[in-house]
C-alpha cells in the first residue's frame, strides 16, 4: 500500500510498475482484510475467511508452478485452513447446492474462463520474458490475481454465508486492474489491457455485482411471497 501512497504523493521510484503495484496492493489488502473482518461476527462472515483461503491457494499455486515454492506458503495456508476448521460456523460454512444462483453461476463461469486464461498468459510471461517485471515476480502476482478472481467469482455465485465478500473482492480486483489499465495503457506496464480492454473489464465487474445484488433481491421477494 505504500506504493499507492507513493504514486499519489509523488515519492514513487518504480516507473512502469504502477499497474502491477496497484493490483498487488489490492490483492494483499483484500486477502488480509478477509481474515480481519470475519473476526467480528464470524458466523455471518464465513465468506471473508474463505476468500482469503481461495486467494492464498491461488498465490501458492502460481508461485509453485513458477518454481519459487517456499515452506512459508504451507505454514500460512495451514493457519488459514486451521481457522476454518475451528470456525464457529462449523458445518454451516459450506454452501448448499440449493443456494446457487444459476444466472450468476453462468456469468461467474465466463468470468473464471477469462481470468484463468489471463493467469496463464501472465505465468507464461514470467517464464519466458526477461524484463524488470520478471525480476520482481510481478507477472506471478497478476497470475495469482487472475486465479483468485476465478475462484472468488465461482464461490460467490454459490451464495453461501457471507457471499458478498467474495463477489465484491473479485469485482474489486477486476475494477482496480481495469482502471489501472486505463490510467497506464502503455506496453511498458507489462500487463496493461489498454483503455478499451480496461474499460471492458471494469464494466464487466460492475455488471457482475449488479447481477449478484439483483438476484439477492429477487430471492428475498420469493421468500416473502412464500
């Protein structure tokens, strides 16, 4: 997050890395926030903890595939999974098939396909290119972001307890990436989609949230009438 403040306040010394640092800060921020917010009323915020687990699994997967595995990854994953095992929500943590929003699941599936494809492109860039972004593992962070978006979108469409966190986390990552691509459209950024691509990604994320919230409103109406 200090990269963010540096960009805005003018004390930033990593020209051409702005986009990656915006996404990197968002990724780590949302992961940590997922652990923190569920500490208050945990039984109602299961989705936040599960989102952190999904994001960390994506991170570990990408870095392991790139040959940069660290035992620390397993330690932190063990802590997160341990929190889920002893969580007050117990077996209620797992969403049921009955709660799945089919329309949202379809959109989440399309989102996941695009995000996984993007992750593959970024992972390939890390393994085949030789630039400043490779030296800082930035392509790996972008690939982890892509896998996270896929996992969060699919998990959020299941509408388990606290489903809004994964939905909004996935959308937030896409919006940050989209806006950063618009602000920094140059190829020197490494992963920028350009103005048009960035706008499309941001609009898709907003549409995903709108569909999720609209589906919840419809579900409430059906329950009320019943």
